[in-house]
C-alpha cells in the first residue's frame, strides 16, 4: 500500500527514516525499524531487500563506497545511505504526515479520544 | 564469512533460489548475512515460539516476494524484446512465418490425431462398446456375420455383456412423391441407439415394440440424409415414404455422429427388413448377414468377455455340428469398438505426425540460424550490457524471453494455418476412419500449440546457451555473457544448415518412396482394360423383382436397350465389376464349393472362390482375355446345362497342371456346374492385392444384377446422361447409384495412397523450401561479413570464377554433410513406411539417387545467388569499406 503522492509505502518510509542519520547495513536497518516502531513494522530480509532494490533503482538511496572501519566486518555487508532525492522525498512524506496530524488535531480528534 | 555455514543458513540459501538469479546475485550474500545476524540475535529466552515465528515470517516473505520479482524481470524483458523485434521487422516476420509453418503443420495433424485417436468415442461410455466377430479360421475368414439364431443365443446366454444389438446394411429403393432414391439402410435391433447412448435430434429412436413381427414400419433418418434430401425439415417426423411395398413413417432424426461400420441414409428396425424378418431367415442358423455390437457389463474386461463368448461358441459347435463344421474352424472374438474404428487411420496418422515433427525440426534449425545471425549482429549490444553488469544468466534469460515471444507468435500463426488446412486433412482422414467428421480444434489442440512453442523455445534456449557458454573460462573472467568466437559460431551455423538438409532429406525420401509406390501401383496390370468403359451401378426395387426370373427379364431388356445405342461397342450386365468400391473388402460373394470326384477330408479346408455373375459380353467389354475353352453364350440359359468360367489362379490352385475344362463343381452338392473356360486373372479388390480365385456364372442361370458396363469408341463419360435415360425408360423405379468410367474407378481405388503421398509431398516440399532458404541466407550473410576479405582476394588476382566456386563449395559441402546424415536417418526410419509401400523397398536406390539429385540441385541454386553477388564485389569499394 503506497502513498499516492510520494509513492512510498510505510515500510519504505521507515527504511528512509532509518537511513536519515547516516549510512547503515541491512541488519542495522532491520533492527532500527523494529525498535523505533516498537515492533509495529516488522521487516523480514526479503521485504527489506525488495525495498532496497526499488529505492536503489529510483535513486533514493545509494551504496556507501567508503565503508566505515569496523573490526571483523563481514565483506558481504553493504552500507546504504540517503541520496539528496531520497532525503527530499522523506522530508516531503514527513511534512505530509505532519499536516495530516495537524488536521486531526484541529478536529480535536485526540481530545475526543481522551474523553472517550 | 564463516568457513562452515550452519544448517539454518543453508536452508535459507536454498530458499533464496526461488528468487531471480540476478536479484540473488546482487543481494543474496547480503541477505544471508542479515538472516544470519537476525537468527543469532533472536533471544533464546523467548524460546521455540519466537524461533518458529522467525522462520515462518522468513519463508512466507520469500515465497510471496519471489513471483513478484520474477514478474518484474519478465515485464522488463518482454518490453525490451518487443522493442528489439520492432527494430528488425524483417527478421521477426521471417522467424514467425517459418516457425508458424512448422508449428501449424503439427497442430493440423495433431488436431486430427486428437479427435480420431485420443478423444473417447462420442457415444455413451464408448470405451465399453465392443464388436463381436465370428471367425472361420480354416476358411481364412475373420469376419463372418451372425445369423438370427446365433444372435439370440449370444444375447440370452452370455455373462459379460449388458446389451447386445445387431446391425446389417442393405440398399432399398425409397419412393417419395418426386423420385426413387436408392438409400443405404441400416437395419438394427430396437436397443441399438440406446446402447450407443444416441439421443435423437428430432422425434424418437426405436422401441422394443418396433421389433415385433408385423409392427408398423418406421424409419429414422441420418443427419446427413435429413439435411441433404429433406432440407433439414423440422416437421419431418410423421412423414411417410413408400419402401419395399410398404408405407414407412419417419419417427426420428439422428444427430451428426460417426456411423460404424458404414454410413447409412436411413435406419429401420429388424421387423421392417423383408429379408431379416422372413420366416426362412429366422429359422436358418446358417443365414449369416448381421453384425453384432455389445456393451460390456460394468467391471467386465475384454478378456473375460472373450473367454465367455468362446465357451458359448464351443457349446453351439457341439449342439449344431452341421452349422459349425470342423473344416471351417469356427470361433468368436470381441474387439473394442474404439480400436476398431481407428485401426486403419492409426499408422497413417502417426506417420504424418512424425513427418510434421520433422518439418518443425527443420523450421527450428532454420530460425535458430536466424537467431544466431542476429546475435552476431547484436554482439556489440550484448557486450555493452555485460559491461554494465548484466550477468550471463540474465542475458540468457533475456534471449529466452525473446525466443518465447517469437514462439508464441509462431504458435498463433500456426493455429491460423492449421484451422485453414483442417478441412483438407479431415477429408484425407475420411478415407481412413468414420471418426474424421469429429475433427476440430479444441482445448487440447491449443495446449499442444503452446507445448510446441515451449519446445521450440527450449531448442533456442539451449542453442543460445551453447553459443554463449562456448568459452566458459572467458565467460567467468568477464562475469558476463561471452559469445563464442566467429569460427565456432560459423561451425554451429553450418551444423544447423546440415541438420536442415538431413531432416529435409528424410522427409523427401518418405515422400519419394510413397510417390514411387504409387507409381508402381498405377503401373499394375489389373487384368482388364479400363479405358473407354463406363460403369453404372444400379439397384432394382427388391419388392418388384422378387424372383430370379423377373430379374433376368428386366436385365435382358436393359441390356438390349443399352446395346442399341450407336456409340456402344460392347455391353454387359453383371453382379459387380473389378475395383467396384461397393464390394471392396466384402467377401459376401465368397463361396466354398466341391469338386466332383475329389475326396475332401474333414480336416481339409474346402476350396473357396469369389463369385461373379455376368452376361456373355462381360469379358469382351472389360477386355479380360480368354485363356482356353470358351466364353458364355446366349444359349447358356436356365434351360441349358449349368456352366462356369474360372480364372487362371483358381484353375492353377485347384487343378494344378490338369485341365479343369469339362470338370464339374457344386456349391450345394446337388446341382453340378460344368467348367467351360479359363480367363485371365483380375485384381478385383485393389491393385495392391492378389487377384482372387474367381468363378464366373452366367446371369441367365442365376439372376444377380448390380451393374451395367459399356465399352464405347469415344469418351465414355459423354454417355452418362444417355445411359441414365435408357435405364429409366425401362423402369423409372430403378435406382442409379453411381455412374463412373472404369478409369475413374481405378484412380479412386488408389485415392488413399495418393492422398498420403500428396500430404507427405507437401510436408517434404515445405521442408525443402525452408532448408534451401536457410542455405541461401547463411551464404548471403557470410558473403556480407567477408566483403573485405573477398575484396582483398580479388585485388590479389582471384577471378570471379574462383570466388563463385569458393562460395558454392561451402554451400555444397554443408549440403553434402547433411545428405550423408540424411541418408543414414532415412535408411533407419524408412522401414516405418514399409507397410504403406507397394513393391517398393524402403531402401529403393532409385528414390535415394533422385532425392539426392533434387537436393543437390536445389542447394546449388541456393548457393549460386550469393556466390554471384560475391563475384560482383568491387575490390576498390570493398577495401574502402570499414
């Protein structure tokens, strides 16, 4: 299920968000998404790499050529980071969500929720 | 990377194989690593539930994403392939056309095979229907009809048959308001159509009360008769006809079904047939004229049925020794109707399917060459794609997608070709099996078309793999697809050309042998002179001419009327004539006889002869030579001594070196017949068959009629209308069945082998054209590729003649290799044709020489055109190019 304006699914947006503060390898992305969504979004390896493939093809992320120096790092690991286009799209998606939340607030949705 | 990977990781690696190769190539290692980490970090304290959950989500994830990824690759490849094909429309059209012809030939033949051999009979539980057969082994007869008494016995005493129905066919004269029709009439017992599960299109089928003696006469019309003669009248039920001096009422119309053993115009119940219902017939156990069909009881097998029937036959033999003499060797058997219906068609159709498969092989080899040539032209593109990271597998997959699109296009074209030629094939099959009318294109045929497309794609796929992996070391080093070097590729292309020639040679040999066999057949001396003879098959109205005296009288008047025509130089009336299609394979006139003075023991088989009744002019009209003695005279009538004439074969077989003239024979042991002459042998039942032992009796002493034969000075066909008028002037109720010249009759007798030869010839011609076009296009391409080299050679003094011969040498060398392989293949395969050949050895040297010459000549022409182009290359221009 993708968002019609940005073409991002929640899972894709989560991957972009995970990369917002720097390059990460696949497992790190997986872990971060699971932790930050409190297990709400559970990516498995297949889905994750399906997303990575699309994000790479769309030029939203790219591979980090200079690998961070980590002792005993497995050479099969690849590190990914946001491209400028990826960052811009993530920002746009975040703003869209922000506007959505603001609307919900203006309709006093949360207050209604608290009263109930 | 850990040196030993764990069991779990290994399973995961296996799972990854579900994903497209290039996806795996790009992310596989990484995914394994991530999965490994994930597994390691799944907290142990959460126990089995967490462990199982992780595996479950992982497997579900991969299984659900794999089709998505494959689909995305396929879409990408298809888009790309379509773009490439649009860019070279000539290549695409040629490939689809050639493959389409190959696949079309297969679809067309398969649709016949499918409808005739594979589909169940269009009757209710058709696989349980059987045909019963009496045999008289010692008389050499394997299809003796049944008598009324025998049918009653087998019906009431068997333990394995649910239903038993009888059938025989006669021709009657059907009088409607307008004219007399001779109708082929199936006479069947009441349960016949119910046993076959045939539901009437209109009205009803026969009921048990229709079979009762004296029941009102009723008729069912066949679908074809109803359509043709009654214009498909929807209110036909209740209509009456006059037949055999009785009023017959139509009670129903049959649906279009295959009729076996023969097509009939109308059907009547046994009570309506004046012969079958006569008291004499019912009482006579030896009056055998019916065929018997039956339905196996549920669970009963053919073997059980056979054992059951044999027991009964043994009982009958003990009970009625006179009806089943030891000398005849009576027995009974049963055969599945389905096998019976297609027995003649099966070998021929399988041969044709084989021939069509060869056409497809040739088409494949040809298109493979086109693909190779194109791959050579696309070398640069493939190298670039390799350079930007496409793996060998990826490119192979791309090429495979292209070929499967081509093959599917070709299958669609093939379906068009096939549906266009289906009528032609069905007409051919019509001569072999009554199931031919069921031929149509259905889901199975469509599936077959798709399978053909898949098979061709596989051929191309393995070929692409062969070319691209020709140099694996290089392939591995560059990590991408490596085309084989030009020399290697040319070898493969040459091999494909040789293969086309070889396959084409085998087909040409098949066609050549059939044509030769046909020529042999047509050269056969049938023992009579068919030129300028017209035959008229006719039937008298049985009820009007019910004594042999009346028949003889009308025959006399007919003959006088015909002979009085000025164009007629000789004429005769006879019971039948040589190669008459109405008596083909029918041994009803075979009769056993006794020779006076000879003592035949119980165990010995009595002599048998085919009986022909004729007026004195018969031998002169047909040009059958008198060997010794005399022919019939006008004085050989019912008041004179009974006489007969024997054929040379009969004389030799029964009297050896002795002279049979003056000897006497008898059919019944009471009336003795003197032999007065010996005439030449005549191939009565087919040019490929032995002349039967023939015995002629004068029409004036018997009274059997069936045909009028006239010899003319001019074109016999021109007499057709005159003959009709002369006959109908004697009696307008005489039904004229066929009017044909004996030349036509003779030609019709070889229609089946002729059509087979034509179909084979068509396939062979198609294959020759494809193969020759293959040689031409390959040489043309090689000339184009070698323009510069040819230019240099010419600049160095080579003459156009040398260039021409160099190019032709290549073409002929490849043809030569193909020829040698083709000869080997043909020698190995031609023996399958043996049963279809007449006096022609499958290794007939003349055919092999002729076919080789044709192929070489065709190859020469195909090589000549590119050779001439090569010789016209201007060295100046050639050297400046590139």
